[in-house]
């Protein structure tokens, strides 16, 4: 993956994260989603929207730039985005693992609502699609796939076993 580090989001990252996410939404989602969906998603990932969100968020940093981000809102993994030029190098997987680790400390399952054709990526990471559901966000309705992943079973540690 090269020199990529993952750290918690800081308030001063909001503009850079917003620009990254909005680039992906506008350049890659506009063929598949209506203008209304793009508008709602763009508002969600404006810097104000990001700062107002109660999700815990992380960023991936390479060469001093933010190249990816992910959030965890309760058991739900939200807003996983990697800069187009930085993909297929493991950044998305590393971000997902980071968010999962935090969620699994508190919840037995992680949840993803996949709305952007990224289900295959989620399946590769052990997610099971449960159902297609229609959600409504600010009056705009769209279909998403509801996927879950169970907390991995912890192997008993050898030192914890009786002789
Ligand atoms: C999905 C995403 C985060 C993956 O980031 P990434 O850094 O390329 O991920 P990794 O390098 O860890 O993994 C790449 C693998 O996932 C696969 N993959 C990535 N995006 C995929 C997609 N949309 N559909 C299917 N497979 C995908 C790649 O083919 C690759 O597979 P391989 O390991 O078998 O070669 C990135 O493609 C992205 O930002 N997409 C747009 C936003 C999005 O859809 N986010 C998810 C929901 S909000």
C-alpha cells in the first residue's frame, strides 16, 4: 500500500475530506443516481455536513494528502471513499478494517447500506446481503442493499487455557 497512514479525523480535515468525497460523488455517481440523490449526498458530505455528523471518522493520509475516509455511526459503517487515483492499493480495505475494529468492540455486527454499486467490494470483505430496502433521506427515496458482517469469533488464547 506504500506509505499510507490511517488516523482519526480532525475538525481541520473537514474541507479536504469534503472535496474528496464530492469529487467522487459528482464524477462517479451521477450516471447511476438522480439529481436529487446527488444533491442529498452532496449536502451530507459538505464540510458542514461532515462536521455536524455524529459518526466517528477516520482518514487515510499519503504524501501529506488525505486520500480516503470512512466513518462509523453506531454499528453502521458509513461514507467509505478513496480518491480514484489511489485505488486498488489496499487503502479502502485498510479503512474498512479500522472502522470494523471499533464497531466490533461495542456491537456484534457491522452494517453497511450500499447504495453505489460497491456491493462486490463489501462481499469480498465478508459482508452478507440481507435485503434491498428503500430508504428516504430528506424527502428523496432510493434503493440500497442492507449488508451485515458478524464479529469474528475470538480464538481462545493459549495462555488462558488450563494446563
Ligand atoms: C470501494 C472503494 C472504497 C475501494 O477502495 P480501494 O482503495 O480501491 O480498495 P482496496 O484497494 O482495498 O480493494 C480493491 C479491491 O476491491 C475491488 N473493488 C473496489 N471497488 C469496487 C466496486 N465498486 N465494485 C467491486 N469491486 C470493487 C477492486 O476490484 C479490488 O479487488 P481485488 O483486491 O480483488 O483486486 C473505492 O473504490 C471507492 O471509493 N469507490 C467509490 C465510493 C464508494 O463506492 N464507496 C463505498 C460505499 S459509500
